[in-house]
C-alpha cells in the first residue's frame, strides 16, 4: 500500500493513529518512522505528528478516521 506513519515515542496521538491502522489491518503494510531519527523529519513534522504519508507524497494530518484513511488511499 505504501504508507508511512511519522510519529515519535511518547506521543499519545501517534499511539492512537497506529492503533487505528492496526484495527484496519494496515499496520503490517505501513512503515512507522520516528521523526527523531532524521533532522528533516523533525523540522517538517515536529508540531504535526502523527502524519500519514502515501508513497506518492500526499499526506494526511491528524486527526483522521478509518473513513479518512480509506478515502486517502482511493485518491489519485
């Protein structure tokens, strides 16, 4: 599917977002990236996480629902 969830340790919203992906059966096909591991990610996402990014570069900012994720994956 080509999804990445940008997050960081101790972020309760990130935990909620990951839990939603797990409930939807998407956690195995989603890469979990900690923004602390890359200065560019930290600069881009520090106040926005959790952010779900599609492999085509589109991003979905929190808060999002299962319906939002389904629509996000259908967009072209």
